[in-house]
C-alpha cells in the first residue's frame, strides 16, 4: 500500500505536515503561508505546568491549532480522529492507505527510532505523515527530516499511544474537502490581526508581556533557586525555543517569509519591509539562545550573565511590541 506522495522538508512539523498534505491534495501552499494563516506565532510562560522538572515555555499555540485555524480561514474540511486502542487506530490508518489517503499523525518523540538520541525526549506533540505500508513497515514522511523513513507496526503504535502531557491517543487527521475558490486575502488579513492581538494581549504571561515577565524572572532565578536550578530553567527555555519546533528565532524567520508572500498577495509593500524587521528579531532570539546555552553549559566568562540575558530578552520584547503595533496598523 503506497501513495504517490512527495516529501518536502520543513522547519516545523505541524506546518510541514499541513503543507505536504495540502500539496498532495492539489492546494500548493508553502510552509510560511500555513504558519502565518494559522497564526502560529505565539508566546506563553506557564510556571504552574512543569515539563522535565522546569516551567513550560511555549512559542506556539496548542498542538493542532495551526492546521485548525488554517482550515477554518481557508474554508477547508479536515477530518480528525482519536482512538481508545491500538487495533482501531491501526485499522483506520490501514483503511486510509488502501484508499490512497496519506494521513497526518500526532505522535510522541521519545520512541521515534529514526531521531538522534539527543532529540528523543518526552514530547507528545510531534507530527508526521504516513503515506504507505510495505509488509510490517509504515512509510513515514517526517517533514523535519531530509528524506522519508520507516517505522515498524510496533514502533508506530508506541509513538501513537505515548503517555503523558498532550498524549496523542492515536490521533489521525487529513483533508477531506478543499474549495476551488479560496480567498487568501481575507484569510491573511484575519490571521495577521489575530497574531497581533495574541502577541499584544495585556496578560502578564502571554505575548510580549510574557517575554518581559520571563526576563524579570531570569534576574531572580540564581538567588531564588540557586545556580544549578536556574541553569536548568535556562536550558528549558532554549530547549522549548530551539529543539521543540524552532520556536524562537526559527518561527520569526518563518513569519518573516510569510509576510513577504503576503505582501505580494495583498499588494502591500509595508509587509515586506516589516518582514526584514521580523528576521532581525529572529537573529536576536538566536543570539539569546547561544548566550543562554553558554551559561547553563558553564562556558560563559561574561560577568553578571543572568542580568545580561534578562536585558537581551527585554530588548527582544520591546522590539516585538513595536513590531506588532506597526504590523497591526499595516493591515
């Protein structure tokens, strides 16, 4: 059971799966456009939720939200299913493959055998496409990988029913209806306004205010928590930013690319100008990640490093606040 499916590598799993599934079904849409229309750019600090014994930091909305928002704004119909057990989940997937329907799956990362060991930790919101089956092996298109790969029936079942936060419960999804006449202009305008609203929300732990709040916390961590725990928290920020879905700099680069595409569709040169600023902000996020990594790996010789990191994060928040105010005016 195989389908004529074309694998395209992407920077982020959910964007890549959505783009690849839609391309397969006749809608040629790029990863940046998926991310932008799906309002994928976000930030939230969740000190009351612990992941790997440290607070949760998220640079994106809830798993599945990007594709769901994209579908709603473009008028697509996406079928989603969850399962109580392995047998029903496998049968539904096999039935799709028999009908030449490549299917997106939400899975856990820890038991993905084709991932390098350093990237295999307990995170249950990864996405991939299954596009065929030969014998006991499922054919996998994981958009963050350069080429396609395989998982055995047992391996796939293990990641589909991973335990813990965001347990996927065998979740499977795929498009079932794509309109011929899609109003991209309306969808892009609505998406940009929603992203600006999210990032400028007057909530202490959300958007630019959330970034500022984390900066204040970083100044306190060494004294309040001790250096060892403070460093563990810094590592968590970087892990959530750079390893779990390119959240910091990577998402800004993708959003900048979205704004460049949007500027052409909307005939709005200001969006192209703003895309350069978004890319520059992405560079600042990458610089922050590098400096933070040096600190928790004990390779930094710079004095007063926690205040330095807090200053860097505050500068990023201020730049983003001005950026989203300008973007809101531009549309």
